[in-house]
């Protein structure tokens, strides 16, 4: 029976994706969950697996095309009969075909399971039969929490509390705030020009930065941290950490210092709900790190930073940044952040004013640490000073609050031994 696979609901309010690569050809016989397409969303470049085994009858999309959720991607012909052909061994094929037949019952009209690629992957990793899970999301979509609840039900344990849903921004941020740019002049009248289409990621970055700058009254606090002692620890421990497979950098210490300071000033680990007149305080600390890639700036998220030691953060940060640069980051790698850090130190500069990563309420920017003459105890001495900029939403905090929070971060950077204390 022929079936058409459409772009599934990717979650997080995502409504479209750009096709980056088609991994199959018409006539190919594919297995269930084998790679089908690579797409780039507002969050990341991800791989979409095939929802069932079958023969590819028609490919409806091509690289570079932007498709909406629900738009046809690939049509499969002879799906039921192709299951056996897609399996390597007759005995395994028979068992697998029976398994698929058993699992298919809960799917709508025998079609693909309504779940995002990351949820399907989570189910595979946890050994959950996703076709037997009843979805609680919109339109019956299966969520990560549904998969975890299935595990808890099978083990008799109480289900975990659901994660906080990410707020969904308006589809047209400029229209939402009433801004209409004037028409551009005809530049060709002064000389030759070239028009280059924005990539899906670049367009998304532009839209989100416009949204943030238009909706949030930004205020920035500037300061410097004396990281002479911290820099000495990094240099002294670099080789030993390298032998353990860890690349020790200043950023891992910034993560820890910010996380501990957020415990002291939780209003900066929050989101503002102006419609309800409420500040949503997040009782978890998932920090985003801005990573420069050839495709644009991407912000992966490290979870529970306040609970992890510096060395573990360094190891996790290196692996996460590499996945982002290789284009292999998952949606889960890039969502759920509560506060962002951007470190331009490797590129130089004496400072920068970062834009808040909406719907967060604050972002920390640091530039390159440099040796400078400073006064200590009436004497001029050379110290390594790190420029620090804290940008925050002026609706939820005053300048004095921002200054105190920045000092709470600086205080920990200047006393690096406090960053190794286990909580």
C-alpha cells in the first residue's frame, strides 16, 4: 500500500525546514529508521529517519528547498511487501516483519508515528516501542515525556515531571511589533551589485535578533575581572587535563561561575511573561554557549551546569562544540537554555555588547583577557584582566541588580578555588 511521508512536527514551535541533503534515491529499498533526509531547522541541522521500511517511489523535495510541516517529502510504494526485502537475513526478516506488524496498530491509519526525530531516537536508546506509546502532544504527537512515562509505567516507577515547554515566538517578529522597513533604493544605479539569498539559518538568526532587539529593552553593564590566578590554573593544568582527554579552557570556568552566580540571583535565570505579568523563574540551570560556525552563530546548551564539576563541563563543552561545527548537533543539544555566554576572546577585541537570546532575560559576553597595569595596595602591578559585559532585560531588573549579578560572577572568577567546591 503506497504511503507518503510528510515533514513531521519538529516541536519547539518550528514550522519549516530547509532540505540540505537527500540521502536516498527513487527505487531504493530502505529500512525503518534508516537515514532519509538531512534538514536544517531554526535550531540545527538534523537527520530525519524513515518512518517505515519500503521502496522509495517518489522524492518530492530537493536540496535547498524550504518545506513546511505537513508538506510531502517522500512517497513509498509497496510498503508492506518491502519490509522483508529491506532486511538482511530471512530469519531476521520474518521476526522484524512480525514486529512491525504488531507495532503498527497504534499509528494513525497505519501511517508513520507522529514523533520528532529526536523523540524517535530517545525511544530507540531507551528500548521503547514508540508505536505502542500514546502521544499527549498536539494532534497525538509523541513527546520525550511520553517515552519516559512509558519506561516509568513498565518499571512501576512514578513518571517524571514534564519539562517546561519552550515559549513559541511569533512567526513574523517584525510585523508583531509593528515595524515596517522603508523600501531600499535601487543600488544598481550606482554600480554593479550581486544578490545572495540568505541561508535558512542566517534568515532565522536575523529574525530572532530583530525580535529580541525590538521586544526587549536592553541595558548593558561593563566590568573587568582579574583572572591572573585563574589563568595560571588553566596553564598549569592544561597538559594534565589533556592526558585525560580534556581540553581545559577559560570558558568552562565561566560556565561554572555564571551557574553559581545564578543561584544567588535567580531572576537572571528566567523568562518574562508580560501578558501574565509574571517572571518565570527556572529551577534548573542549562547554559547556552555561542559557537561560531561557517553557517552562522549557533548556541548549544549544556544542562545542569551548577551540578557538574569544571572538568566534566570542559569535556562536555568540547564534544558539544565539535558536534555543532560538524553539523551533527541534535535539537535536544540546542534547546532549553536559561542563560547564554558568548566568548569572543579567541577572535580578539576589547569588548562587545551582545543581544539577549530571547526568551532568556540576560547574556554574558567576554572578550580577550590581556595583561594590564593595575593598582594593588598602592603599587602598580601587571595583572591579566578580562573584559566582561552583562546585557539584561531592563523590565525585570534595574542597573543595580545587574551590577551585583556581574560582581557575583567576577568574584568567583577572581577566587578560582571556589569553582572547584562540590555542591
